[in-house]
């Protein structure tokens, strides 16, 4: 009870001042509603959900130039990232840029790309989402707290093969939903 009384004592002068400068109850309520809505929107954008725009052809045919997608920033707090997730992350060479790629390999995985075909830990990967392949060869072991991320449109994708691994701390989360354009709205897989 003491806390409630203390809070009333602290806020009472503010409430009286607020009522004095905005004498109409309907206007006060409108302003308060807008302020609370903005605060909630900012919190959601910062910690829960993010929206991103696709600027390049690196993820064709999964994502096209101009698509807009939703990322659940908290999802990797509930589960571990999986191979095949389409993720948004801060570009390791310039963290002011956001990239969208497919998570191909997890920490500790041995990755080999032979003539464009991906092998992880000695097993050939069935990548149905890759329409366009290149003849690139690559071999590496993914370090702890990092991922290998590749674009679905391999010949037109600057990805982990060229600039290295994606640090775990740079990952926002998985792309869950495309909301634009309206004729392609739906889940992203």
C-alpha cells in the first residue's frame, strides 16, 4: 500500500498540470492514446518484429527485388537456427547494411561446394530452392558462434563464400512472412 500512496504523491502534481494545460478530457485521452501507441510500436520494432526490403536478386526465386518481409527477432531465443532458414543479418563487413540469405551451415559443420553442389559433413544437400547454380568450389569449417549463409541465386549472390562467415550476434532472426507485393503475400520457406 505504501508504494501506491508514494506513486500517487509523485504523479498527482503531474496529473493536475496535465489537466490544466489540456482542459478537454477527449483531447487528453487522444494524446495519451497516441503516445502509448507510439511507445508500444517502438518497443515492438526494437525487440519483437522487424520489416525489411529486398534490394537485390541474390535470393531469387524465393524472394524477388522489392519484396517486403517480416522477421521475428525473438524467435532464435525460443529455438536454435536451422539449416535452410532464410535469415536477416547485419553484413559482417559493414554492420550498417542488412543482408538476407539462406542459412546453409551451422557452427562446427564442414562445408564443401563442388561445382555449385553443397556438401555438409560429407552429405550432399538437396537444395530445391536453388534454381540457378554456378560452378564455384569452396571448402571450410564453420567456426563456433558463426554461420555460413548463401543466396538462393548463387551466380548473382555475394555471400559467405566471398566475405566470410556471419557472426551469431549479427543475426536478427528468420524471415517468416512476405507482406508485399500483395499477389505474393504469405510464408517464406
